[in-house]
């Protein structure tokens, strides 16, 4: 893994990708830090971090689009898939290299709360907690971009696909509010969600028996519960999808100044899940 990590990290700085990612992120953090903290006198650096979250929609696709897609397009992925290194090692090496690129501006940003402290009162624990949430939120989005890149050999498709999904996630809370709150609406939504899960399961496993078993069991469970007590489905779909909001955990740190351990566990769980799915995609390609 160390060799893959070093190769990937060097590639980001031998090209302009890593430098652009760091420069743009640092520039916007600096602008909002000056506006919120130095000029307006806010004691919370977390407000500046909240203002730059939208940048992940543009910078993450730029960083991740070539991670797997370029290997597949140039056919060098065959060297990785047939090498003695495990698929997990390959994925982790690439992922940690991208996380290192993100870590650099985060570490530099750690100086900002200290600057605020030198000029007056500061809330260091709240700000550093927000920086941790900011880093893990970026890690989730990088893991998602890595998965999308593994599904295609086109860097453009990988970038557009990652941007589109990140845009939906950025608008997630607003979109969830439009979902029906009735029991029948929640049932219909859960059935559609079950179909999507079965589709992904079939694409990853290529085993129709497992897919059919999961789908059948899910349909029986949903319909059985609905006909037994339909009131349990009232507002179930909005509540269920709302619990997966990526920005809620960050908002708890940045705006409410609360250490949201559940939110951090959500970020870590999503990172693990997305990396696992990436490994499964590559594993399937290896055996095909």
C-alpha cells in the first residue's frame, strides 16, 4: 500500500490537480476567515468553514475523477488487478493519497483559531471539532468520488456523476422536505428504494438468487408491516432519509457548537461502506 500511496500522492503534485485543490480551498477559506472573523469580529472560525462547503461539489470531482477512471482508460488497471497487492490495498492507497491532499489545507486552517485567540476571545474546542467534521465530511465525498470513478473509464463522466450526486447531497434537506408524509407515500418510496438496493446488489454480486431473496424478503416485510399497522409508515420516508443528511452533523459542530459523536460515526460508517463498494466493483472486474 505504501508504494501505491506514494505513487498516487506524487501524481497529484506532479500535475496541477493537487495544487489547484489546495490553492482554491485555502483561498476561499482565507476570504471567509477575513470577512467573518477578522473584519466582522466573529469568535467562531466554524462560520468560515460552513461558508466554503459548497466548494466540495467542484473540488472533489476534480480530485477523484482520474483516480480509477484513468487507470481503466489507459488499461493500466490490469497491472493493479493482477498484481500481488490486494484490491483493498489498492483502494486504500489511492484513498489515503487523496485524503492527504485534503489534509494539507485543513492543517493550515488549524492556525486560524489561534489567530483569533491572539486577537481576543476564541472557542478553540468548537473550532477544532468543526475542522474534524469538515475533514471527515470531505472524506465521505472523496470516497464517493472514488466509487464513481471506479464505475467508468471516462474522467468526464466520473466528474459529472460525482458533481451531480454531491449537488443532490448538498440540497438533501430541502429535497427530503418535498417527500410525502402519508403512510401510502412512505410505502411507495420504500419500495422504490428497495428496488434501487436490489439493482445495486445485483450489479455488485451478479447473483440473482441473493438479489431475489433480499427483494422478496423486503417486499414481504414492508407489506406485512403496512397492513398490520399502517400508522408506523406516517412520515417514515422523510424521517429515514433525513437521518442520512451529511450536513446535519457538520451543522451541529459549526452552528450549534455541539460535539456530535453520532454524526462522526455516520461519516466514518459511510466512508467504510463506500470504500467497501469500491473494492467490490474492482473485485468483480478482476474475476471477469
